[in-house]
């Protein structure tokens, strides 16, 4: 089985972190890194990361030309926060037949603010037979998926309160700019009035996902933003804050029902180096059920940087297994750490072991000619594979997937081969709709009917 092939697009704090994590994983290879910084194009990725290349193939930074059909199994898009900004990159990947996982916060539930773009992404993905998914630590887990999982133990939910007090320090320059880290209070007011201060991107997405998961109709979603002013010097690799300036923003989101009640309240003070002023990080959830309160707390916070990176990496098998289209956190299996070979969790790479009894109709695989013993003149990639045939018949004895067994075919022939989980039934179709062939069909009709010259 070949390794899963991934291209990373964007190589800031998240992209480079994804690369470092993937290099520690089994069953997956980084086959490309796309960056906008042309001065990096053609330079060695391993040297940039200061990690040993070992026996891995050469890996160089490149531009968008790396995004082409067949170049990889999926693209890990680690750039942008907004769906509209990520869309051109997603469109390019999807039209090349490549699956996409995006770190863009709005992509965790893009229907919340970009319903038209969401439908277009879904249309393109289904048309090209690939899956698009957005994830991260928040949105994507702490203030939405985790909350929904906790409600699974409740008969009723009357309201939800949740807070994430976190450290922005691991994040890169894009997030620092969106949070206004390092700016003065005057600049904060100006940018807030001009709607040029994103703050935390994701409250509409998280609140909408929770409401959808619970089956609640919300009348409106509102947000507030307040500055977190630092009284001491703070610094990270991506930002510097002087006393009196912003260390971050406290943002709150409210999901209101038609009767004017707040059903979902999310509180998210974010800042760099909070320990500098004695602030402890943590994640807190309170679910009011009408009869009791279900409380969850975790201290310190789930790490934001490594958490987002891990979500991107650990969701790779789920996305490869998912049906074509734009999917979301409610549709895919819950994320979990992958400690072994990643291919083990990809359906296309691993057949589950099943038991079949005598007389069961199964499909066996028979290697007619081993690799290296095939006819001369074959293409190199074809010659490297065995010549294989599949035979359907009734088992002569009990057998499991992957075991050698003998079947009796419909004409009474006995054939030995390896048992597979292939469906012995018939499921023929004409494949996916191909717009290009439909266009050719119309052209041929016009030519034959004399409407168009040959």
C-alpha cells in the first residue's frame, strides 16, 4: 500500500507545525509545500525546518504549479481565516481533483456567513469527487464539537455557557494582526469602527454548529469585542506588546432565540503571554438542563497551536473516507490521535477482517503473474505490479479476509486465491457526470446535424 500523499499550502506557524507533525507520522508523506514567498521557491524544506531529511525524497518549496491533478491525495491548506479569501485556493485544489482540509476558521462552518460560497464549494467538490473540510482547535473543537459531545449525556438543554481563556502566543502574524496584538487603544477603537479588527474568527460558526447539532432555531447571533490592555512588556516570535497597548481581545458571542433569550453564550478572552499578569488559561463549559447543571473544566487550556495542527493531521483519514462534497464536524467521526500507521484508518488502504462461512459467495484475488515476470515492453509502473484477476464463487470452507481459500465458480471450476471483502453482487453504472463529455456530445450532434462545420 502506498503512503498517503499530502501537500501543505502555507508555511507559517500552522503550516510548518503541520509539517513537523507529519514527519513523525507513519503511512503519510509530504510531497509538496506551496508558499507565496518566491524567495523560498526551490529551497530545501528540511533545511528550513532544521530537521534531518534521512532517506526521504527531496522536498522543495514551490508555487501554485504544484497543485495539479494526481500530485497528492489531499492539500492541507494552512492560510487565511475567511472563507472568501480561502475560496480561490480551495477552488484550484478541488478542480484538480484534490481533497482539502483548511485551517480557515470560517471554514469550520462556512454556511454561517458564506452560504452561497459554501454551496459553490460543495458543488465543485461533488462534481470533482473530492471532500473539503475545515477544522481547528476553535472553532472546530473546544467551543462547538466538545460542547455538542457533552450534551450527548443530557435529556434536555435549556441554555449553554462556555468560555475559553487562552494564550495566543503560538500563533503567527496573521492571527496577531486579526487580534490587534500590540496596537494602541486608539488604533483599536479606529479599527473596530472600520470593522477592520477580526478578533476571534469563529463565533458565528461555532454557535451555528451547536444550534444545528441540537436542532435549535436561532433568531440572531451577536458579538462584542473589548480590548485587553497590558500593563507589562510581552513578546512572542510574532508580536511585541508595550505597556498600555493591546495584548489581545475579549470577545463574546450570543445566540439568541425568537423569544429574546440567550441560548448560547460563548466568552473568549485571547491574549499573548497571559501568565505575565497572573491570568490562568482554561476551557469551561456549563450546560443548563432545567434540572441540573453539567459542568466541565480543563486547566490549562487545550493548547491552541498544537491543537489546531493535531486536528488537521488527525482528520486526514476521516476526510479521505468521507463522501464527496463540503462536509463538517457533525458529519465526520470524532477526531482522535493517530499513534500507528495512518493508512490503517483509511478505508481504501485497509480491508477490515471479516469471517465468511462455507458456501458463502465471495470474491478472491488471484495473482496470475508476479511483478517482474510480466511481458517485456510494459510501462514501468504497470510492470511493477502483479497481473491480478478476481474470481467469484462459493467457499469450500470457512475463511477470513486476507486468507487463502478455494472457491467453486458457477461452472464448477475450483480456484484458489486470497479472500477479499469485494461485494459479489452487481453494481454497474456509467460513473460520475463529466461536463466535458456532455459538451463534446453537443458538438458532435451539431456536426452530424449540419449545424456546425467539421
